[in-house]
C-alpha cells in the first residue's frame, strides 16, 4: 500500500450512530476474497433500490460525494461482525480516512492493516465538524498523519491520537509483516546468537 501522505479533500457526512459492518458491506457480498469492485457495494442496502437503481437521496449518490476521500460518521462506527471487507469497501469507493468519536476495536484494527485511517475525536469536536459541514457543504479538511492533525478551513487544527506502531506502518506504506521484515537481519542475528538471547543489552553496548 502507498505511504500515507498529507492530503486535502471534501467530506461525505453520514451522521448516524452504530453503523455496523453489515450496513457498510452486506453479507451477500462477502463471497469474494479480493478487494477489487467492493467499492460499488459500499452501503449497498442504503445506496440502491431493490431493482439496483441508485437512490438519488442517499449521500454517496450525490455528485458532491464523488472524489471525496474523507467520511465523517457518528459514534461507534464499524460495530458488528469482524469483516475485513468493510475497510476494503470504503477504500474501494475512494475513502482514505474516516472520522468518528469512536470505532469498534476490530474495525479499527482491520482499517489500519489495510491503509484506511480511523481518526478518533471527542464528541464535542465531532458535533462541531458536523455543524461545519452543514454550514459549508463543500468544505475541505486537510489530514496530516505525521502531525496527527485535521486542519479545518481557516487554519484551525484538531489533534487526534494514534499509536506509534500503526502510525509508522501507515507512513511507510507497509503492513505489520512488512514492518517486521525490515528487521530481518537483526532477527536472524538474534536467533543465531545465544548471547543476544540471554543478554540483550550486549547488542546495544557493542
């Protein structure tokens, strides 16, 4: 996956709470093991009529949603079953970041492993962002993972937490295995040197 560089984008607003993974990507689309094409099924039960025609009133079907890379959602996003297809579908539509006041733990983990940035803000900030998007529907936010900030129009920036390991993986464009393989030389050295296993400080003092 590519390095997670700073970017600016319009925002799609989806304010409902407790959006579960079956709403993000319904179970009937889970037969595939590849990511390609899943973006077309994102929020399928909300996005399409029974005859598969698009519902013009649903936010993803509006012209202003096309090309948006940030999704602003309500509380407890991604709850329900632990399907990796949920972040795949979000990425497939073009989203690079999701902003909420809380995420289900498994969804958050799956998102980070696949290069989708879950940005957690407090409830007051979430409400303020929704109000901003109502006042300025075409507003752009700028996300800088390295600085851990979301910059609003006018320059005000909101900070968000991120653990160091996930941040390093995203910035370097690698998954957990890829990150560990960068230390393959040190791992092999450790495995073949009993002194390092029993006296780890020796390696650092050498």
